[in-house]
């Protein structure tokens, strides 16, 4: 579910919402929650602004991309391999 959402997150608002959901989830592994927290912290002060600093948004996009890679890795680990 989170992996699909990460692939669909094209706006910083959606990135923030997904990262916030992962950060607050007890089901998420600690390293995933830590990565999500980094995205949330970068965006929390600018997410409601009509225009935000491009440097912050670029940094948040890079952190979110790392989060998405982690989600993909976790999904790959959980995919059963047919015998």
C-alpha cells in the first residue's frame, strides 16, 4: 500500500502526507520511520505555504526518493517466491 502511494506521490503535499503516515505507524520498521521522519521534518514548516523555498523542496524530494527505494526493498523482501 505504501509502495503504491509512494509511486503516485507527485506533489510535496502527498509526499508529506505519506511520510507522516509512515512515521506515525507502529507497523513500519524503525529505519523506515526514521527515513519518513526526515521528509516530515523538512516539509512540516513549508507544506502549507503557497510558495516554498526550492532548496527545501529539492532536499525533501531527494529524501522522499530514498524513502521510496526503502519501501520497494521491503516489498521485494516480502514477496513470496514461487517454488
